[in-house]
C-alpha cells in the first residue's frame, strides 16, 4: 500500500459524531478520537500518554503469555502504538484479548475484519459518547483494520473512512518532532 495523505471526506463535516474532532497539522486535516469509553462508561483516554501530542486510547491487553496496557493512536488511520509491557504471543495466537483497564469488562466482539487478506473474526469495540456510535478495531496483531459505525452516516462515507490509513514512514514525515 502506498503511503499518502488521504483527505478527510467533506461530507463528514456534516455527520461528525460526538467524541471525534478535526485537527489541522501542518495544513492538513486529520480526524482524531477525542473520547471513547468501555460499555460501562469508563473513559479510555489517557491524558498523560500522548501520541502526536494528543491523549492516547488506553486499553488492557492480554497477549498470550503476557499482559499489560496498550496505548493506541487517537489519529484516525494512524497506527502508532505504545506498550507498557512486551507482548509475547504464542506461535499460533495472533489475536489480542482487550478489556477495560478500569473495570476489566471485555471489549471483544465477533466481527469479521473487512481488510483484504486478514480474515480475523475478532475485533474490539470502543464506544463513542451517546451509547450508539462505535469504533470497531481488528484484534489481530499488525492488522490496520478499523471501522467507524455511526448511526445515520451514509454507508459510502463510512466506507471511505475505513480506507484511511497512515503508516509509520508517513507519520514520521508529517509528525516529525512531535
Ligand atoms: Zn470499564
Ligand atoms: Zn484485520
């Protein structure tokens, strides 16, 4: 996949859900997660651990023989991650088990990843404010699959958003020094 900036669709200006915001970085517009929670309502945002200057999304992760916290990039399509442990995955296990770091409620769901050639059937869910809108993230280690589910958002728009990915090289270019 080529690394290139993908413009945020203009239509999103009219249907941006609560819990997400637009942010300009060096003249380019990005979509950033502002607030997500577990099903019990505990905020998953971590003000202290920032990625590209914004609060990260903190989740509890069981990765085979080890467990700890994973801090996820709040930039939509960004794939930076920070760990406070070393994930030791078994040879066969490639799927993370994700839960709320506050109450331990599982965030896992059965849902097929839409990314080509992934085929994972496990994802984790981040709840946007209001209880209806959600972000689904593929739980297979290394897969960039993610899907924004917003009530009343046209399917075409949500498909376009699912296709936005920025990879590390590109991130370093635009976010260098942050
Ligand atoms: Zn919780
Ligand atoms: Zn996947």
